[in-house]
């Protein structure tokens, strides 16, 4: 781990105040889940889908590092793997995404349709992207 500049530290057990960085991240994601569920009118049982969608948004949003460098985590990860400078694709911009929990129409593929008279599309709710 030292070769990768990772410093391993420990904190006292069952003391959330001693681990402020992790607690701040948990709080941010929890608040994001609450907002997504509330604005969509979705049941709390969909918290996992809301969490994944919110973390996708965080990973595509501009962050400022302690040294003042501004990065987008998803793009920085791609650049680290490929070694090339990446441009942000329009699909990576959360502001252009449809609202989580909104109604969508999904195409039913020909393979999934038994006959010519079956539905070509079905209604659903947007639960995020894979």
C-alpha cells in the first residue's frame, strides 16, 4: 500500500466522531437517497437503486481536491487507465439525465415478443443506468 501512497489509519470502534471523512460521505449519500425517493414519490424499498443513481451522479460531478486541483472522478479514472486525456461525454453530464423515478417507455425486443400482437413497448420508471 505504501507504494501506492495509501496510508492505513484506524479509529476507535463505535465512535463515529473519530471518522469524520467517512461519516461525511455517508451523510451526503443518505441525504441524496432521501431527496431522490421523495421527489419521485418512490417507496423506501427502492433505496438501493436511488443510492446507486446518486453515487453515479457524484462520480460525474466536478470535485476539488485538497491541493486545489479540480477533477471529475469518472474521467480521472478513465485517464488513469488509458493514459489519454478524456473529454466529458454528454452522457456523463448528470444535468442532461432524465429525473430519477420519472416515467419512461421501454422497448420490448422482437425476441421477447411472442406474436405480432404483443406490446412493442411497456411503461416503467427510470431507476438509473447500467
